[in-house]
C-alpha cells in the first residue's frame, strides 16, 4: 500500500516534469526558428534579385517578391512560414521547385543512419573503456588518457579522409563514396556506412571515454561507495549497480553532446564520403542561396537537438529522483 | 568568530602564493612543458612565416602540380603546383589568428556576462542563463553553414559568430565560480570593509576564476581550429588565403593522385590541437595539486602487510592492531606516513575510544581495519587480527566477506553516505539479500524491524523514501541500521555524531550504547570529542600526529592523564566535566580536510 502511494507521487512528479520540459523545448524551438528566420530573410530584396539574375528588371524583382511573400512585413512572413511549417509544409526550393519537406525526408535517413549507429557504438565503447580505466587505473588508465588526447586532437573528417585513402582507395575493402539504403541491401548499407561511422566513432570515443572515466572516478571516491563496500557488497555489484548508475547522468549528457556534435559534424563527413545526407543538402543550399531549404535544414536540426535534450532531461529524471523536483 | 574572519580574509594572499606553486607544478610536468614548447614553435613559425617559408604562399610551379616530396618542394606540390611546406607555414597565420579571434570573442563575451550574472544575480542572471541555454543547443556547424548565405566567404566574421556560439561555456563556468566565491567569508569581509564592487571583482574574484578561464580557453582554441578547418574543408572559406583547412580541401580534391597532400595539414591540426589540450590538462593538474597516483594501491597493501606476518599477542581479543603504519603514495614515488606503529586491542563487548585532533590519523587507522583506505593509501606495516585471524593475509574476496558480516561501519556524514539514487529500503535490503542471503520478503521484514529498532517512528515511510527526503539525524539512524544489518561482532564508528545537531547527537549516542549492550558488540569509536569518550567508552587511545600517545581506561586517563597532550586536550574540552557532560558543540569545520577523509 505504501509502495503504491509513493509510486503515485513519483508518477505525478514525472508527469509535471515531462510537461514542463516539453513546454520549454517547444519555446526553444520557436525562438530558434524566429531568430533564424529574422536573420536570413532580413535581406529580402536581394533574394529575388539573386534568383532572377542581374538582368532582371525592377518590376520583375517586385513581382517575384510578391510571389514569394517577401513584400510583407517580416513578422507576418514568419507567421505564415510558421503556420505552414507546423503543418509540415516547409515550402519549395527556389531553385529545383522540390518540396523542402521531401528533400529533407530523403536526406535525413542517410545522416541519421551514420550518426545513430556511430553514437550507439560510441556509447558501448566509451562506457566500457572509461569504466575500465576508472576501476583499474594504473597503466590502462594512462593508455585511455593518451588515446583520448590523440582522438580529440584529430578532426574527424581528416580521419575519414585517411580511412578513404587507406581502406577504400588502396585496399579497396569499402566503397569510397555513396550510400546504399538499408531496405535495398542491408549488407550494402553496412558496407557504405562502415567508414563514415568509424571516423565519427574514433573522435567520439576519445572524448566520451575520458569523460565517463572522470565521472566514474568522481563517483568512486564518494562516501556512499565506501559505505556500500563496508557493508560487504561485492566490488562488481558496487561498480555495476551503484557507481555506474550514479555516473550515468554525466555520461548521458556527454553522449548527447557528442550526438549533437556528430549531427553537425556530419556536414564534413558527408562531404568526405559523398553521402547524400542533410549536410550535403545544407552545403548545396547554402552555396546557391536556397533559403527555404536552409531554413528547413536548420529547423530539422534544431528539432533533433531539442528532442535529444528532452530525452536527456527525462533520462536524468528517471535515474535521479532529485532531478524530478527541479 | 572574528578570528575566523581574519583567517579567511588572508585567503587572497595565499592565492598569489598558490599561483607560483601552480606554475612550478606545471613546469615540472614534462608533457605539459613539451606541449607548450611545440605550441610556441607553431605560433612563432606562423608569425615569422615570410622569413621561414622557402617560397611564397602562392608561388606556383606547374611542373610540380601534386608532385611528391622532393628536393625542390620538401613536402611536395599541391593541386595548383604550390609548395606544401611554405603554404603549411603561411596557413598557420590565418588558422591561428582566426581561431584565436573565436577565443577572444567567446571569452570576452562569456566572462564579462558571467561575472555580472554571478556577482549581481537577478534578472540579468536569469536572462543570461536563458540565452546560454539557447545558444548551446544550436547545432553550431549548421548555423555557421547557414550563415555563409548571409556573409559570404568571410572567415573573420565566421570565427566571430563561432565565438558567440561558444561563449555560453565561459558564461556558465564563470557564473558558477563567481557564485561559489561570492559568499566566501573573505569577499564578505572585503564588502564590509567598504571595497567597491568593481574592486572586489577585480581583486578577489578574478584571481579565482582566472585559471579555469585559461584552461577553458585552451580547449576552445582547439575546438575553434577544428571547426574552422571543417568549414574551410567544405568550401566555405576564403580561397585567397591558405589555411590548414583549405589545404585539406585541396588534398581531398586530389585524393586519387596526390595522397601525400593529406598528411601535412592534418598532422599540423592534430599537433596544434593536441598541444592545446595537453597544456589545458597540465594546468588543471597543476591547479588540483598532486592528485595522480600511478601505482595501483591495492596490490601494495597486501604485499607490505604480508611481509610482517607476526602473531597476535592477545589471541582472545576481538580485534588486535599491532604496529600499524599507513602511508600515502606521492606522485614522485615517496610515501607520506600518516599512521605510525599504532597498536591496541578491543575485547568483545568493549568500547574503545580513539581520540585526537583532525589529521591525527584516527580515521585512517579505522579505515585500515576495514581495508577501505582512500585511493593511494596503504598499510605499510604491522598487523590486524580479528579473533586471532590475520586480516592482512586475506584476499580481497575474503576481506569482503568480513565486512558487513563481522565488522560493521558507521560513517561520519550521514547524508553523503547514502546512495542518492536508491530508496532507503533498497539500500538496507541489498546487503541483507546479497551478504546475508535472505529472500526479498525476509530482507524487507528485517529492514523494517531494524528501522524500528533504531528509533524511526514511521519505518514504512522511511523505507520508501529517497535519502534527500529524510533528515540528517534520521539518515544516521538508517546508517546505524545498515551497519548492524548483518549482525557484526565489531562496530567501527567514525565520528558518528560530528555532523549532527547537538540534540540529535545525544540520542544517537544513546542508541549506539543500547545496541552495543544488547548485542555485546566490540566498538571502535573514533571521535575528537572527550565528551563522547566519557559518555560511552571503556578505554581510550589518544592519537597525535599518527601515533598513539596514551592508552588506558577512561577513568584513569580522565583522573591521571600521563601525556602532556592528553592534559591539553582534556583541559580544552572539559573545563568542569560532570559524570555525563553536555555534548560540546561541533567546532568550526576544519580547513585541511585532505588528510582525513
């Protein structure tokens, strides 16, 4: 009976907490789109001119402005864009007339493929390595620290370039470029993402393992760990059940930052491996000045970041009873 | 009180002395010194590029397009027939300057706003915090890519924008540091003595936040170099001036014909960023003092203690400690001895008090019995016997079987000794099930009974509570219940009342006495409080500087203290001691908590 009451209490906290976090995430998303829209569209007249070319008459430019809605005040433009965006309509590319939402839908899978697989592998390796270094200390610890510095110092796209040069061009073990969707050929998919994922994992593990190690060493020096040991609990249990769980919030935060970093860093990795992902879409749109596509990419990325952060908050609240009160 | 203020007011002066110590420690770390030299060399070679580079950055020789390393172009020619070595040296200029600009913008913006937000708080703090949260979740690379549409190939503006995006890191760091310093006594003292806010910030607060800012700046500089290289690599740079990133783009474009182009710029970036990381790490280590312990301590504990496998002199004693020495390994391989040749016995049903001032080694002695010394600590000599069994001869697994079942442990700070993530009930049941072998239901019943026994009015509620939901006194009762859960014969209590309110202290001591009598426990009671000794103990050992200076029955020592130090201690704590004296309030927290954990 007691258990039930307390369980309800926990449930109530969690629901309130979820609503609060969700509301703040939505607010953040709104702010990001408003700022981005304001910045990008403030140079309105230039846009029509750049689409139509230098030879266009002023009348043509004005007509294009009306067509694109650029003659209206900025807040109204943004309101219209937002109203459409909420319904999933992000407009059309100014240059290919492709729907922005379609362009993103076809590219997002590529980026998420490599980034999610990379973060999964990165989580497993960095937790194992970090925990091992923190528990064993000594020689292993040193090795992990040295590897971390090296991994952090090397840009992941350069590691990607080395991988291409070695495993794709010299050894011909993997394709140097291109992407095979998972539903077309699982093996082809695996082979096409192996090198990009490896490049992302090397950098990710380097910094995540060091942080997991630090968090775990911190936890292992806490008083309650000594008291648990004093109760006669086996060392494995103290580490696996108590220390790792206490270090988990720090590890989750680090890995979520890694994930966000990888999503951004995918721009370079996709160029190295010529993958048709979000990064490639962003670069193409940027170089052409295709603003609806850029806005679409920005909002999609922001949405991913917000969702990841929401997940982190909820995971931390689930692990740490104190965080639920915040 | 006034003495405390005076003491605290001198802290900034100590801080300047620490600066020199930090620098000394930094210079003694070979890795950090090498990294500093490497970084300095890279910076200088960029500055003096016109004198160092064999050719101009844009000097072209068509015959040497993608030429491999040779006599004329030492590192080969790039995709346009330019000397890779010369470009590498020249590229350092824009790469380092651009990324340093990011550091300046990020630090300038973040530190100034962080100081104001942390020092004055209020709406600015809330607004700043919100902005920081906003900027930190932006997917930086994508924002910079999108920015390109607005500003075109201008690496300087791009690096400024990157600085703004990174500024929240400095903001949070500085804000949190300032808040933690703002309420320190010496800042209060400065405020009371009439110093203006500006003076306080520049004199007292900047000195505290300076080193962490430098550490973060080193790491941000590294990040900026990598991000800049990435942007140049995807073609969003300024094509007229070489950078390591644009050289990588050139290498990428020629990856099938000139693979040697890949290595130089990548290695330069790695070397520079790696040096910055190592400089930051070196500074952090130097700030934290000698923390790193290289040798795994556990192994040495056993080896050292096994060497002296003497026999117990009082075989019937519950616990006998003989010639015990405890040391801590320093980074330079030396050992700092904190407990020297300590010996005592505890009979079944007897309470031995171990008294002494902070840092006298009493906690270290207690923890060695449990083989739970903090990292770096080890038993360097002597023996510990539990009912005639030599504990030093046991493996870690055998020792683990002793803990909980044979020796119970009550810690000092109740709140920090409960795992914050688990309910009280789960923390009590876990040893009962794992160590005691009870079923889930039995453990639950036993835990509830124990909670009731230690005087908790509502055991069911506490059973379901998390540690942060109960008071310190209640937490100490929970910890006593935990120590007794597996029916130990010996109880080690490490200042069990020090962290509690005076009224609660007496209750906890009563509880320990009752439980001790009920179960005929032997107790090692570590305390700095002669009131506790008089109240509870049969015999007492007085420790000072890691040694026992006096050991005897409580009555004898109170009546006829032999050692000068015991007399001083008695005089200072018990001016007119009644049979059961009122408990002396807790003295101010000690400053050098390092030695005693």
